[in-house]
């Protein structure tokens, strides 16, 4: 099925509060639970996504965490997945990788910041 | 270097040599001022002491404040509301109040309603009530600028995502939006719709009309590696080429930088919240933490004076220290 299913979790780590919502661009929603969290971490630091390119398997989670004192976002260039809200310091954003392919994304606040997700079968 | 004035074309007590001396001050971050030959250099503190207004004869004076980042609470400045208040105190202490204020964006840190509320509340203490805004990227984070426009465009005829123009004392002011619909890998952006509006907006104006353009992200390429520029600003400036005096006021980079190109003076203002590093001097443009006693010397506001018949506007930066 040619849909990208994403799940978003914003955690206010410092406050110990966690909000939770499920979003999908197209097709059905899928909640995969929290298994495997932390496998694919992308750190946002010094106005850069690190690693800039990440390769994951379909169904795996990808989590960004903002380590800057500046808010950042994660936005799909081709609008293939729902954009993150503005992530403040230490906030996280998680999506679940959908169909195999290459997904480009950027920070809509600082568009010089770009990254790539490669999803394998 | 002697202090006599050899060339005083504008009869304002400043010549090229005096100007260059002020340029030298720029390196210290204390105070500097410039504008195509017209130059005024007094701190607001000096003005308060002597009781004289900044220029001796001025038709219009206004103040630029920028990057107040209400809601920011990290090491670079734990109390941005306090430094914003100090900036307003400085304005209130001016013997001749400015006609109006311009805020060049990043009112808030995270576009939160309570941050906007705090800003509005503090601003009430300002004697000068007329304020014109343009948004920074921090003001439009989650809703494309809807909340910003509802709050800050009440007194102007905002077009599109919030750009507008108005006239004061024969000067044509243009507020532009270059923080929305940004493209991956790119810089600030104005977009076709806004550029077409700009072309029409200035069409009927005589070339001798002084123009002031204000927008958040610099409309000149300061440092593209950090996104400090606007991808389609050249087209905007093309529409303004025929004007004898164009002053471009920006924020975003939290430091004073200035460039003169033909009839166009580009100028960026200090923040009232925290400084940012000089281009390329840090791993990223993130907030710069300086020793507490130094902070206020790196925050400030900008005063702009226009005297009819002169060739350019005088732009004066003052720190909060």
C-alpha cells in the first residue's frame, strides 16, 4: 500500500509531561506502540540534523530531538508526512516510516537545515 | 586625528572624517551611526542629560525595536521581559518622543498567545502608542501567522500574508513579510504575490520620495550559510532603484550591521533579548551567551531621523547599557 503512516509524539522531557497524538497523511492510521523507540534518533544541534541522512526499515520509528536553544521544525519537502509543530529545547518528534523511498525534509523556520530519510523494505 | 570638520555638506556638524571615526566605534559595539553623509551620534543617555533632541531640526523621527523574543528563558538572557522594559524606558526618557515605533519581528520566542499577551502588556508602558509591525519566523511558527495578523495589523491595510505601506511626513514606509512559505535549502522569501504588490505600490511615487523598507530577515545577503538573507530581495530592490533615498531596516541577526549600495542604506538592529554571534564566528547562529555585565551593551534599539531636504535618513543605534 502506497501510504506513509506517521505517528507523532511530542514529549516535554524536562517537565516530565508527554503529549500524544497520531497523525497520518493518507490512508489508515496505525499505532505501533512504543516498541523500538530510540532506534533511529536524529539530533538537532547547531542548526543541523545529525545524522543528515538516515536509513531505516519500513515500520520503524524515527525520532528527532531538539538540542538547540532555538525552535526547529521537521517538514517534508514534498508534503509526504504531517509536519511537526515547533520543537522547543529538548522536545521530541516521532514518525513511523511508511512506504520504501527517499523522503527529504527541512526545518521551515531555518530552511537551510535539510535532511533525508531513506526507507527500505 | 583632529576633530575639526572640513566638509559639512548637510550643516549637521559631521563630515566624512567624523563619520569614519564613528565607523571605528562600530567595532566596539558601543554606538555608531551612519547614512550617506547625514550622521547623528549621540546616545539616548546623552540626550536625556543635555535635554536636546537628537537632530537639531527634524521633520520625522521614529524608533525601531526588534527581536524581543518574549518567552525566551535560556542562559543568553533569563529575563527578556526586563530588558524589553528597559528599552521602553529609554524611549520614554527621550525629551522628544518618536512619532511611532517599528517592530521588526520575533516579538515572541514560540508564537504562544501568552507570550504575545506579555509583550502587549509591557508595551502599554510606552509613551509612544503608534507601532507598526512585521513578523519574524518566531511569530508565525504553527499557524502561518494567523494569530500575529489578528493582533498586529489592526491599524494598517494588510495585504496577503500581512505586508502593507503607509506615508508619514512625505516618507513612504513599506512593511514586508519574508518569513513565510520558506523553501527547503533556501533563505528568507518575499514571493511573487508580494513582489507584484510592491511594484504597483511604488509605481506612482516620485523618485524624490524617501523610502523606508522594513522586514525581519535582512533584505541583503549578510551570510547565506546561516540563512541570513532573502532569496528574491534583488527583485524588490530593483523596483526601488529609481528612488534617491532608500533605507532598509531589518532585524533577525541580533546585531548591528550596515551596508550602503548606491542610494540604498541597509541596516540591521540589535535585539532587546539576546545577542547572536557575528557571521561565521560560531558553529551556529544560536543565542550568544556573554558575561552578565556585558549583556546590555549588546542589546539595544535604533532611532531614525528624517529631515526634509536632506539626501538620506540618519540611523542611530543605542545600546541598553
